[in-house]
C-alpha cells in the first residue's frame, strides 16, 4: 500500500489525464516516477517540480501533499517556507501537518519537527496561545539537539508575548543550558535577559544580557543583548555603562544596515544618559545625529526622541526650546500608548503652574495603557510631587488614595 500522499496523488492525476509513465519521461525517468507513485521514494523538491510540470500543473500545486509525505527535515523546512510565502492559508497548512502527525509510523523526532513547524507558523501569524499548546505537547518528545533548543526558545518567546514572564523562565533556562545552536540559542539568551527584566530582577537581567553580548554569534542578537544591557544599566542609573552599551549597538547597527527607527531608538536612550550626567556637549552631538534620522523614522520614534530633547532643554533652562519640542512631540505621538506620551504631559505640568487640574485626572485615566506597573507607580509619584508643588491638594489626595489602593504596602507613608 502506498503511504506517500504525494505519490498517490501523482499517480491518480497521471491516470486521469490518460498519460502513461513514458508520457512524463521528458521531465523525470520512468523508473523514478514509478518509484515515487508507489511510495518507494520521496522526491526532492526539484524533482517534485519537474513531475508537476510534466503533468501540466502549476509548480507548487502539490506542495501541501508533499509536506505530508516528506521526511527529510531540510526539504520539509523548504517546502513549508514556500507554502507560507505563496500565501497558502493557515487552515490548509495546519490540516496537512495534522494529517502527517497522525501517521502511526512517524518517528518521534519527525513528530517533534512537524509539531514545531506548525507551532512556529501559528506564532508567526499571531496565534500565540495555540502555538503554546502544541509546543507544550511536544516539549518532552525526542528531538535533535538543534530542534530542542529551537522549541524551548520559541516557547519562552511565546510566553513573553503573552506577558507571562514567569512561565517563560523555565523553557528559556533549559534552552540556554544546552549546547549553543544559533540562531535559536542566541534568541533564548537574549529573551532570558528580557524575562528577568520583566520580573523586576534587574541584577539578573544585567548579568544575563552581559553574558549574551559575549557569547551570541549573530550580530542581530548581539545588538539586542547590548541594547538590553544598556537599558538595564540606565534603569540602575549606571549611565556610563549604559552609554558604552548603546554606542556598541550603534556600531553594529551601522555595520548591518539597521533601520533609521532602530538607530533613533538607541540614540534616544544615549541622549537620555548624557542628559542625566549633565554632559550637554555630548548630548547635543547625539541630538544632531537623531535629527538627521527624523525624516526616515516613524512618528512615534520621532516623538519619543523629541520628548527626550524637550526634557534636556527644560533641565538646562531653555524653556522656549522645551515648549517647541513638546508641541512637536504631541503632534508626532498623537495618542500612542508609550512612556513619552506621559512624560511630555508631566513636563507641561512642571512648566506651567497655571495648567488646569483636569490634566492630572486625564493622565491618571490613561495610565492603564502602560503595561509596566513600575512605570505607572513612578508617574503617579511624580504627579503627587507636582500636585504638592502647585498646592493642588485635592488632586494630590486623590492620587495618594489611588496609590494606596493599588499598592497596599505603601500604607500611611
């Protein structure tokens, strides 16, 4: 019995067209075609395309059936990518993979690979929860070393995307303990740092990103690790270490040709560090680099950079410049749920003692858009400070009450 879906389909199509084996021999030898049809061999992708052409079909028409039949991992990966690139529906790809997974003779390592392909495709198309279900099912299945690293790395990344860093920790720790197998291992090293960061363990995050920056091999992941290292150093107020990391990222970005938006994001943090150190000459040099990239970056990234410039201008007492930059920031950010949206409004409140108190309430109402609870707390505390400075005791009391409700440990402090 032929257990090759693609072989059976080729035989059926050929017979329906009234073609003998010899009728396709111009494209593939008779003996080879006979072996394919009877399931004795699985053709390579190049041979599949030749057979498809010989039957008068469009190249790619038999790809879904081939995906069910092929056992060679490299060939399967290639045909899977071709299906995705040609816009074949997720439902059809899933159905094909599931039929292949139901084969009782499918070895465990093949089952693991098919499951991983399905989970990866689901994740790429935004179906994160469904991807996790599949990955958890095959997590303990026998697999090659590289496949196991890739599976654990994808599982950890998926949990991070769902905002579940505690669940991401176990697969990522397991992945990084295995022998390096780029690029999945590199990604796991970087995402483990992000996991520690999201859990609030900044020392562990710094240590992990530092290790990743030393050990990962791909430039893209080295830049991610260094960017993370810069951010956590900034969070820990080690501004010189942050500057060193961000400058290293820019060198890599220049080498690999990263987008203007990516470079402007790094320059934004670099500008913030120089401002915190009061190194205004260096800050101005960074600002000039950033302005040169404005036209090529999206409005949100431009807005965040303009916000950081406004903060620096206000710190230096350049109020007119700060006001102009704040106007630009608000135009560019519009209603984007990013930290700079809140920062620029806090700057307005700090600059204008006569600003209406309703701005406090609007800020407080919008804070739910920030996923980071620590940032929410920091902004509310800054609002309390501004409220006290302005003598807005009613607003201040309301904010303090909200802080105590959200964070009971604050008590009567």
